[in-house]
């Protein structure tokens, strides 16, 4: 990673009037701040903690020349806080959603699954999202398919509060409910169920992800009883309701073999995998 600190040949006095030209907007924030050495020290501290360059540049952009704000952001970053929480929002499918520690941070590759559901959900059908978090999936579906009757549930009331805020912002009419998977949802059998719930375990996370994990709600990360336990219990919950809804559930990098306990006894399933992203389509 190229250092953000200037080498002697790169300092303004050596570069002359054109020294800012190679810098993008975020990098140029250093030059706008009153105490340049202090800001460079902050950046050096983040580099020493192996914060990726693009994340450092985004923090510079967020600070927008405010030294005090940069210090606060950098200290939060030193403790592993993800940039999505620092900025307070995530953009998914062209819409911005408020993000904070009440919910897991959305992953961009999930958009592929949402686009499939948008295309395949029956006209004027009903849809239930399980484990809604910040609500971006159910809100995106409702905004893209206003004909759908959309409900969403989560076990965490804090996440539901955040989801309701996002739904209000996007004027999406969604019935949010607190529930253990689908056990407690007060609704008729939906045509479609979609879920992006924990599917891995500690061994599946990179060191960087393990550093950020404590910042997120523990219940949104992985089940302490082991990988795929959450997926198995989710399918079991649908069966306890005797529902035959078509299920779309994200499975990430999990191999087909690791998903055998999830699909055991299902009438039909399809496993889709594209690199580190994958999902199941299940008829339970």
C-alpha cells in the first residue's frame, strides 16, 4: 500500500504549484486543514493499523477539512468501526439506507439475489423477509415491485426500529414484526420468503472481518452453535408453520456439500454459486 505521507520529493515545496494535481478530492482534504502535521500523523496511525487505503481516503472525504471530526473518525476507526457506520449509510440498488450499530452492514453482492426475486415474485403476490436488519431488502423489493404485499420480521427490536426509519424515508409500506424466524409472524402464508441471515462460523471470517465483527449486533453475525445452524433452524421454522412458500436464502461462500442439512427433505432446491456469493432457492 502506497503511504499517504509525503516523501521529501513529494512535499509541496518540492512539487511547486502543481503538487495537488495527482491527488483526488479525498486526499486533497489534508492540504485544506490548518494543522497538516497533525492530520498526517492521524493518517499514519491508520496505515500502521493496516486500514486499507480506500477506507482512509473515504475518512478524509468524510472529514471534509474538519480536523476535530477527522480525529473522532480516526479514533473510531482505530477500534475497528466499519466505514459504513462512520458515514452512517449504505447505498444498495441505487438507494441510500441509514446504517448504524443496530444492524448488520449490507453486502453489495446480495443485490443479485434481490434482482432475481424482483423478476420472479408473482404479480400481486405476498412476500416476507426474515432477518430484515436495516430493512433494505424488503424496502427495495417494495419500491421496485409496488404490487407486492411485503412484510418483514427480525428477532431484534432495535433492528426493526432502524428498518422502520428507512421505510419511512423511502415511503415503503411494509408490515414489520418481531419474530423468531417465522414462528411469531402474524400473517397468512406468503408466496415468497427471502432471507439473508447468518450462515457461517468463526473459521469462515478473515482477520479484517473478525476485527469489525464486535461493532455489529452479535445475533446478526453467526450462531455460536456452529455454521449453518441458523439456516437449518430457519427452514425448520417454515416447516413448523406448514408453509409451502418458495424460499430464497443467501448462502454466501458455502459449498453445496455444507448445505446438505439445510435442504434435507425439501421438495425441490436450486443452489446458485458465483465466486464468494451464493444462494438457495427452496420449495420446502
